[in-house]
C-alpha cells in the first residue's frame, strides 16, 4: 500500500520523500488531477541534425536540449536513428521472456551475477520505501566491452578501466530457450550505445563546450539496460489515479548517472513531477524516446541542468513494457563540476568524486531512506 503523507493543515498538499545526492529530501506535491504534459513542459526534439556534418546543425539541436535540460529535465527525441525493427524485435523477445513461468525466468536470476545482469522477480524491488514494493519485474544487461563496437580488442583496455568492467554470460545462457532473445537485446544495446555517445556530444555543445569534451570519459561507460515489465496494478481493470491502495509500478526517484534513454510502449504510465509539484503524464509518443537528465549531469553542471523526480503507475489494466538505458561516465572516471557552469558570484557546489564512489553513494542514499522508513 502506498504511503500518502498528507498535510493536515492543507489537505490539497501531500509530501514525497526521495533519496538524493545530498541525502533524503522531501518535496511538496499538489493533489491536483493527473494531466498530460504540455509541449512546453516536455518538448519533442528532432535530433536528426546531430548526425549532420555541419556544426551549426548540431548546435541548433544543442540549444533545444539546453532549454529542456534547464527547465524540467525531460524531453522526447524523434528521428533518433534506432530502427523500428530493432525496437520491435526487442519488445517481442522481452514479452516472450516475461510470459514464461516464474521458475523458468529464475534460471536467469540476477543473484548469479557479479554486476546486476539478469532477472529480478516480482516483489523484490522497492525504489521508494514510502510507496511500497514496485509492481514490476526487470531484466538487466550491463556494459560488457564485448558488446561495444568501439572496442576492438578487450585485452587492450587500460587496467584502471578494466577493474570496473564485468564480462559474463549466465543471463544469456539461461535465456537460450527464448529464440532471438540475446540477438535482439544486444542489437538494441549496441544501437543505444551509438545514440548515447552522439547525445553526449550534443550535451557538451549544449553547455558551450567542444563536442568531444566527454569522449574519453565514455570510452568504457557505465551502462545498464533495464527491460521492465509492469503487470496491471489491479488485474482485470483499471483504477483511478490517486487510489491509495493502487501502489506504484516503480517508485518515485531520480536516476543516478548522466542521462537515461527510455523507450515505452503505447500503454502509458510514466509520470514526472514538475517544478510546481504537480504529477504530469509523459504519455507515449510513437517513434520517440524519452530522455531525462540524471543526478551526475546535474552535479557536474552545478545544478544548471535538472534531474527530475519521476515514477510509473500502470493503471491501464494491460501489461506494460519499457526499456531504460542508463548512461554514465566510466566508473574509473571522475565526476567534477564544469568550470564554465559556475556563474559569476557562484561557488562550486560539489567536490570531485570518483564515479564508482558516486554510484555507491547514491545506492547508500536509497538504503538510508529505506532504513528511516523501517525505524
């Protein structure tokens, strides 16, 4: 059951707690009807010009990204270069996997992994303890240099980077009974690698930096593809938004790294908390991805770019699938505030930190929130 923290002095306001880079924080939420995001809130950006040979074309997209990143931290992208057939094949493979018996899926359990590769069963994930268990299943594929077309010879990877990399196959061995699962998901993974690298250059331009500024930091990136499966919150029908017994498909949170590239099917359920404290729908739009700013990018921009709280609630009465591609600097790299993001009269808000320490800190933040809930 979801916990609703109502303000007795103002019943039109609730509160939500989330883990953050500075520890648990509380946000005020207006108890207004859920509505669809306006185009001015979550814009649609045609990113085809980022593949143009002309710098002015690429800079035009970067300006749009800058506006979205400083406003709500979410935007849609279209003409992104990932083929529809690749997405459809991955969607079909994911559904075939998830529709199996639990015992079969557990053969690919994440418990066998040294780095989060594999299957997570129902009732095992709780992203926000105030909102209860996430009503979802998940399958994760993390960065493996053998999947990266940019890596010619694994043995040539510098030792400082290699110590943070994992190369394992159990999650694919255990899914061999699903035809095309490995082929489809790894093709999708590689497509997103290429897109994320291109977008990283766009983000550099959006900050007034040379577009190759971050290239070395994403040579061996911190990446995870989460293929989420959301059964209906209530079997056999829908429930009304705000039903206190409805629970959440995935709890309110911000993402950890630079940015996330999300594909969602047409069922819907993604919600974003805007700056006014109002939940709005990031409704599905055909042939688009949703991109959202994550905590590390907010940190290195000295809070210029916004990492925004979001969640999912599948009230449709149907099964829902989404693919979240989490993208960050290599874990051996340093997360440091960019000098040109420190305005005149401002101070550097964050100290330099190793990316692996940053990831551990964010996990600790969530654990702290969990412990406070149990206390």
